[in-house]
C-alpha cells in the first residue's frame, strides 16, 4: 500500500462550519470522478496497528485537472479529536492519503443521471458534475437533488442549472422524498445516492417501491457492502417521523 504524504496548500470556507482542505498533488497520484480516499493525520501509523481515530474515509471533491486534492468536511465547534486536530493545522503541514478508489464513476449509457445527496455529501458529486459539464456525451440530462436545512448551499458556482444540467436544493426530508417520487417516474434513469446509511436505505426503499431496479442504483460503497443496501425487497419502511 502506497501512502502519499502531502502538505495542505489552502483552506477554503465553503459555508459556516464547512471547509475544503486543498492538498498538494503528489507526483503520480491520480483519481477518477466520485473517488474517495483514506485521509489520515500525523501519527496514525506510528504503532503496530493504525490509530483509527486519526483516519477518516473522505470523498475527493476536485478533479485532477484542478491541480489539487480537495477534501471537504464539516467541522463544528463541538467535534471529534480528528476534526479538532485538522481545524488547528497550518498551511504547509502534511496529511496522508491512501487507498483511493471510485465506486461512482459517471456512467455514459444514454440514460438520465440523478444525483441524490444530503448536506456535505454533495462533495462527492462536485467532480461528477464538472466531468459532465466538460463532456456530456452519453448522458441526455444530469440532475442534482440535495437536502440541506441551511440556506448556505455548497459549491453554488458548480451547482447552478444550465444547459443539460439542473440543480435542486430542498430544506427538509419531506420535500426531498416528494422530489424523489417525481424523479422516479423516469423508469430508465440512473440514481446515484450519497449520504448516511439511513439516508441510503430510505431513498433506496422509495426508488424500489416505484419500480426502479437495483441495477439502476449506484452507491458509494464497496461491492461487498452493496447487498446490504440493495436487497431485492427492502423492508425499511419510511415512517412519518423520518420525514421531519
């Protein structure tokens, strides 16, 4: 396993409590749109076993052509040890990245693509949208639906509707479910979902109940994890309390 140690070049505040850490691009390091990586802080591998409290599984919110590795995350006042250390790091200090992989590359199969996310999950989809905007071949239309209770939506410059691409933000889960119900009328579409495990299960349940096949649903999960979420019959009911 190759570990890349690379310095923080810049920190961009995207919204209150949300930051993108832009890392220097190491020689030979590349990735595909929608990729995730293991992001670790100094000291994580000093002992015989990795210190998992110093490692996080993060999406890369940039494309290689942007010249930096972007890691976008929320850091609230009350936060974990990992995020507390990250918040206090200075420009030039190094972090580690390793085990980089994409489970959600953009499929160009002549079908509409729907990107469904919650909050900072939008970071996974930013490079996918950029890739589409640079080359829309094989995708008639791309639509992003993000649920965010704040009005400080992320990446407004990228997630702005234009030819072939529409971006939709909703403030709560009930509006989100109503929008998913409308989108699911496209029986041939591809549905990409990023969010918490509960968010995935609830969204998948809605899509499956409306006749969307599991082959049309794309998750940012490893192959061995997919069956847990994409069982032929989902018994995860969406209660009225889930929709608040």
